[in-house]
C-alpha cells in the first residue's frame, strides 16, 4: 500500500510516494504552462520509477497553489500543514519552522508529531521575502548565489530602517553613494530581513529546534543573521523542496490508518 | 443594485428627498421621518480606487478610496441625486475625506463623542441628533414631529428585526444558507417594501430547504464568524475564499452583519433620546473604549455555534487593525477558539495567499 503527495507550486512540481515506513520515490518536474497536466505526468512517472501500479496508490493528497486542479487527488491539504509535517519527518526535533519564500514568509510551530500548533504568515507585501532580496541583489549587482559568501567576513552591518521595497531602494542608494562597502550594506539588509521575520515570533514563539526552509534558506547570509539575532542554531534541510509533497504523502498515510 | 437605483430615482420623481450616508452610526430614522430615502454610499468597487488616488494618498483604506473615487468621477448614481450627505466623526480617513466631499455637495457632520458611558458624552450626542433633525427640517422645508419619528422608529425596528431574523438562519446546523447568500441580503436603501418582501421570501425558501433536508454545505462544514471591517456586495472576497475552502460563514459581527442589528430603538419615551441611545451603543473600533465588541463576539459565537473567528481588516484601517490585538486575545483566551486576522484590500491579487491561510486554519479545526 502506497500513498502519494503531490505538491504543485508556481515553479515546480514534486511527487513523493510513501509506503508507511519510508520514501519510495521522490521526483521533481517543472510546472510550466500546464501545471495540472504536468503534475499528472510526474505522478505517473513516479509510479513507473517505483514499479507501482495506480491501484497500489490508495490515497493521493495534493497541496500547493495548483492543488485544486489536480484530478488524481483524493483530497487537498494546506501547504503550510504539509510543509510542516514534511519538515518534522526530516527533523523530528523541530518545534519551529521559519519559511521564507519568494513572496511570503511564515513562522510555524509544530509538536513532536509534525502537527501544526500555530502559524503566522506575512503575505501582504514583499518586504523581507525572496523578492526583496532579489531586488537588493540587482541594485548592488551581486548575484544571489554570491550573497552569503560575500558577507561571510564582513564585520560591520549598516541596517536599513525601512523594509518597504520602494523606500529601502533609496536608502540603499544613499548608503552606496556615501561609500559604504557592498558587503556592509548587504549584511545590514540581511539583519533587517532577519529582524522583520523574527517579529512574527511574538505570535508563535521560538522553540528549539528551529528549521529554516524556503528559497531564502539557501542564502547563508540570511541564515547567519537569524542565528545572530536569536542565538539559536538553525537546521537547514539539504533538499528542502520536497517537504511539501512528503508531508502530503504522510498526511495521506495518517488518514488511511 | 439596479433596483435600488430605480427606487431612488422613482422616489425623486415623487418628490421625496434623498440623503446619502456612509456609516452605521447615521440614524436612518430621522431621514425616514423627514420623508427622505436614506441610501448608503460606501464604495465597494476596486475600479474607482485609481481615480481616488489622484487626490487621496494610496495608503488609505479601500472603503474610503473607493467611496471617494465615486465622488471624483461623478459616477455614483445616488450621490448625483442626493440632497444632503450625513457623515460622522468616525475614523480620521473618513473625517478628512468628508471635507473634500463638502466642496462638492452639502454635508452635515454628526460629532461622535468618545467614552460613551459618560453622561456628558451622551448628552452631547443627543444634541447632535437633535441638530440633525433641524438640519433635515431645513433641507426639506418641513417639520419633523415626534409622531413622524415614532413611526420611523417602528419602521426601522421592523426592518432591522426582519434582517436579523434572516441573518439568524445562519444559526442552523447543518447550515441551510451560505455566508454569501446572507451577504447579499443587505440593501443600500432603507425603508423599501420590496426589500422587506425579498427578505420574507428568502426566509420562506430557507425554511423550505430545511424541510426538504437541502443543506448549503457539507455536513460538519466548519462554522466561521467574520468580525472587523464591513463587507459589501462586490467586496466579499474573504467570504468567497472561506466558503471555497469548504467552511461556512455563519455570521458576520461587522456593520454588514449583526453589529447594527443587535440593539433596537426603544419605542417609548423621548424619540430623539431613544434614537441617540441605540446608535451610541454601536461597538465600532473608532470608539474608545470599545468593550461592546468583545461582548457581541462572545454572544454571537455561542448563538451561532462558531468554531473559529476571522478578523477582516481593510488595509490601512488603523482602528480595526490595532484593536485586532485585543480581539485575538479575547477569542483565543476567553472563547478558546482559533483566531486569524486577514488584512487585505479590494483587489484580487492576494486571493490565493489568503486561501492558503484560511485552508490551514480550517484544516486545523
Ligand atoms: S465600522 Fe464603524 S465607521 Fe465603519 S460603518 Fe461601522 S460604525 Fe461606521
Ligand atoms: S474600514 Fe476602517 S478606515 Fe475604512 S472607513 Fe471603516 S473605520 Fe475607516
């Protein structure tokens, strides 16, 4: 008996097959222009790779923005719940998940079974999200992949006072015009992003272990800034993309029991 | 909405006055007693926001911007025929917007006083209501007698009690009506017999559904209360999202729901004072203190068997936004229920993201 989790995001699709003990198969595909069709193809590819038939898969849960359009699914589940469940499977000690994606940031508290106890999501403006950091990178002419490394040895940080993308832009221009080195500006930006994200802890608290996920988790500079602000060491999954699909497959399995 | 436009035009033709209002603090009774039609002018369209922003700052609540957009573009069919606009000193954004409106149209301001439980505040409000009576008498060149007022009080009490009974269909479990259906029951115009008949018809249909076991949502669908800023036809995004996620909005505590219907005007005693007393108890976040809102939320949560409370805050509505801290604490600690705040505007850009949060909340129940 297998269950499947299918995470249909705006950029990629992940499929995980689970047998109650371990991950049988995990594959990734591009969402493209026809996400529902591509998700179906990925789902069947995963079964093929696992040598499973459609009838072996007893429950399919879809999550992610495309969840409601995936016909093969028996049910849908919120990406926050799936993500948290997947993270807790990989890090059983996790009690808090910080997730900073392209357009939003979330803070989730989970119990020992990966059940979400509380969550906060900042979804109304790009401040402090991946988009914001991308914009700063473009302004300072620093590729995203180099950001973490560039700030590794800088001892100073000039924090920016406004996290509104528009105001931050002029503030950063002001700093570079006055000769502040790029690494100092960047470290300041990371510290501001960290503080802004941590402001959400007021609602959910910050219990250890803390896992950092989402596209921005790949940025070592931001991770370092959060660690410095909190004094807590962050756990960062090596393959963070698959957690949503994994969580969906796990939740599907729970429902079968 | 078309029917309401026709109704107002028709009233005009028959020589009736038309008075625009923007808030549930406006005593519609006085307007009816002056043989005029009270009509709500609150903007509920995203399209009128860009023209409003040519004058107003963009970080203002969408309700104010949308309302003002109708003013600058001269597109509001009601405003065009209004003899007078009655407005209150509620939130800062609205107050200052009224000054701009007053350059185009006669506006009468009612001054609301804070600390409503104090006698001086109430006396002041009674005199404000009295001044509105005079203003209406002058505008329409007629005397408003106490008997006119008493009749208007009866009519408005009847209208409110009908609307309230309709909203109370939300108490049924399993649900026989959706939150969207209930949201469509509100009318911009008060004192319209067609509206009252529509309410009766809706209630009859709902009773029929119950008899035939036709339910409006799946058995066990989570029951949600919306509190916070008012919605209107065209700004029901949050209700739609909640119901698309499989839950039912069984009650709105807001000004588009039960808030203005909870208390009636006393039909005995001095009519002006009775009217003043009813409106002064409206638990709006523009007032301080505003403990009445918690009491109302608590009462409705019980009566409607609510499982979670979602607080709607129009972006840049500071009073509701700040008050949400207190409501959050009240709902979680005193009612022991999940609470979520949704800050949004009239655009559709965040619909999917709101859905993620709402679905998470619902699945967690
Ligand atoms: S919420 Fe307050 S300001 Fe808005 S309509 Fe209601 S009473 Fe008036
Ligand atoms: S929603 Fe808030 S800011 Fe907007 S008009 Fe009402 S009280 Fe004022």
